[in-house]
C-alpha cells in the first residue's frame, strides 16, 4: 500500500513500519451470475485489512515518540497492532471482550501484546481503554480515536481503482462494524474523483448482521446518528459493535453515495462461509462472508442489476475463526 504514500498523512522523513500489507488481489467470483469481484484482504500479514490501518498508525506514532499504545478490539485489530508495535519496538496493550475468538486472543499474545479480557461488549472494553490511557498516558489507538486508521484502510479504494484500470465499480459491498474502512475508502474515492483520476464514485452497500445492526436501523429510519444496539448477538464478532463511534460519518458516506444498508442473518452468514470455501476456495471469517450473504439479497430483491460491476470487501481470514464454520 505504500506505493500510495503521497495520499497518506505522513512526514517525508518517516521510517515506514511495514509487514508487506496491501497489494491484495481483486478476484472474480465464478459462482455468481453477474460481474462480481472480491477484494481479498485475507492476504495481508495477519489475515485482515486491519493491517493497513495499523501500519500507517504505527509509522506515524513512532515518529511522534509514542512508546506505549492501548486499544480495544473484537480481535483482528488487536492482532494487527500487536504485530506492527512489535516491528517498531512499541509496547501494546489490547482489551478484548471475553467472547472474542480464542485464536485471535492467542495470536495477539504471541505477537507480544498484553491482552486483557473484559466482560461485555467492545464498548465495555473501550471504556477500560479510556481509563488506562488517561491514567498511564498511553496512546489510545482505538477505532476513530486515532486519526490514522481510516486513511490506511482507504488505500483499498486506490488499489481497486488501479486494478480496474482507473475506473470505479458500480457498487462496493462492505461489512460494517466500526466503519473505518468504509469512511476511509469513501474519502479516497472522493479524492480520486476531485483530481480527475476517476470519473465517478461507487455506491456503497453497508452490511450488518441482523443481531447487531445499528447502522442499518439508523439509515433505514432516516436518522442522523445511531442508537446503541441492546444485547448484540452474532457469530460475526468483528461486526458486533453496538454503537459505532463514527456513526454519523458512516451514515453520511452511505447517503452521499446513494447507497443501501441491509442486514443478514447468522444462518445466511454461515451458509455463505461454506459456499465461499466450496465454490471459490475462499476461507472467510463471518464478517467477510456477510457480503456474500448480502449479494444474494441484492440480486434476489432486484436492488442491483446483474450487469452492475460489484466489488465485495473480504475483511478477514477464516483461519482465525474455524470454530464458527
């Protein structure tokens, strides 16, 4: 992704902290009658698009003299920040809900992070992080608390356009948890349009599980902000965010794109995980598979045309969530 460093908020003298993130394939899906590709972010160093945001954040924080960072995570971000902190020689403390995928918890520990499990949701973990950051003067690298993560993930938009010979797809289907990637990509698509590298911006489809769909509810109710989802329950732990911090920004991006917000059931997600593996050889975690489940609704309910060019964002590998197949 660092080929696009001129689009990123870094200093010319920054030493890049990289594990080889970005440059992920844009792969056509054979099993759908339509023009569908998947941006396969499972090929990143820790198997997730979180590596893009972690690489940019740690690069910048290292120059600013940060020595210790702390963050809340549902799992993948903890692994990513553990890796890049280790590469840069920073210490990292991760707070995870106790229900987080066991392999993600262990992976974060193996990469050198101090891991604390918290009762409740990621919102409860976030409150613990805020208290620790104030008490210990640690840097809070949680979603939308640090300004760097969304620009790192925005490089997915740059790569997609490059891979499509500098044009945009008609639709980008994105699984929304914290919404960092959606906001980051919308920013980059907007920049590309303004500088004349592309002629238009794509429309977004925001997908959430039916058991935790605060963005879908707010969007379809025409609200300007999200309300906290009570008792979130889903196998897609990465999307189990009861009230995204950037709710207003996420809703604004979907509306500016003239997009769609929809929810899918856990049963549909699990079926799509198995379908992706059997039909395409793709091992997706539940959050990624939610986009395939959504595609069936989009076509079946004629929300999009079969001739439309569609890109699904596969955010994470199923290797860390095998217990959920």
